[in-house]
C-alpha cells in the first residue's frame, strides 16, 4: 500500500499535469533566468499547484522548488520539485519534459514521482517498496557484460571539456549501443530494463532526485560519476542496472572539474 506521502506526491504531480496540459503547444513568453535556463508561466503555475497540494497536506515539511526557491530546508523532511524538467523541450512543443517530485528525509532521497503527461508515463517509487511505471512494477535489466550494454547519455558539456572525454570515447567502443534519450526518458527506460546505463555530467539535483529513487527501487544503482552518493550539490550521474556499475566507473575514471 503506497504511503500517504507517495499518494499526495502523485496527486501533486497530477495537479501540475492539469496546468501543463493547458499551456502545452501554446505560444508562450519565455524568460531567461540568472543561470541561463528558460522559464515560462507554465513552469511557475505548475510549481504553485504542486506546492499548494504538498503544503496543505504536509505543512511541516520543507520545500525546494526550481522556480520558487528554498523554504525551511532545515526540516527533517523536504520536498524537492522541478515542475517542468525539460522546459526547452516544452517550449519547442516536444514531449520530452516531465514533472519531478522527490522527498528527502534526513539527507536521503526516499520517494520519487516522475510524471510525463505529454509522453504518457507516470513513474513512482518509495524506499523499500519497489518502483512502478503506469501502475506496473518495473525492474532493471540483468545485463552483466559491457559488450552487451546499451548506454544513454545527456548533458555532457563538462565531461566534454574534461580529460575524461577520451575515456567516454573508449567506453563507447566497448559497448553494444550508445543512445542519447536525455531527460526523464532514459531513466524510465533504464528502470524498466530497456537499457543498461545512463551517463550525464551537467544536472541539477532537482532533475534527478526523484529518478534516483525510481532507479534504485527498480534494482539499479545511482551515483555521481565518481561513484559518490547523491547530495543537494550533485551535478553528475552514473545510473546503471547495478551489475555494470563498477566496470563503468572504472572505464570513465571521472575526476570532477577543478580536481
């Protein structure tokens, strides 16, 4: 039986989906934030809808939103929300965007909802209870050989500028197939066993917190590119079916920028 927190997080994601559908494929004014990422009225209104649902049901929890900022992050339980992860896709009328809602408790991500209304997928998970996609349990692949592995990449700017870029090139020569699904898509595919690993180097924790729980509860492993546990400061990802994780870490030999 899903926890009350998970039920409410799904309810909040559905409230955001209602807002997003009203704006999708309309001509919207796009503003550029200080970090050079785009934002529209749809982003702001969707986050407001999410926050209204979550704060009403869990008034003592903290809230960290992409558009409305950080509120009471010192609380033991904190919601992390990206109302439209993939705003660039959204404004180009491309369905590869999603709503991401995660719950962090005592510094650990314990619940995640990934809602992609235009794509037709809703995934969720909570610690110890497994992961589901469109109401069906999902599981990562059993691939144990890099030569048979399918890897998807995204957001590789800092990796491309690093000495490890050559390592990625050599890794690509060792695997079965390389793809670049990006955003929520490759994490959903990984979680249901359709590919074996995801590599990214330029992300926000709001993009990946919920997805990390989904991958983990589907039986996979989710770390940064150096193999470290996720924190609010994490900016890179190596997610895998678990069996390939050590081999991928060794092949990439990632050193964060500045080290």
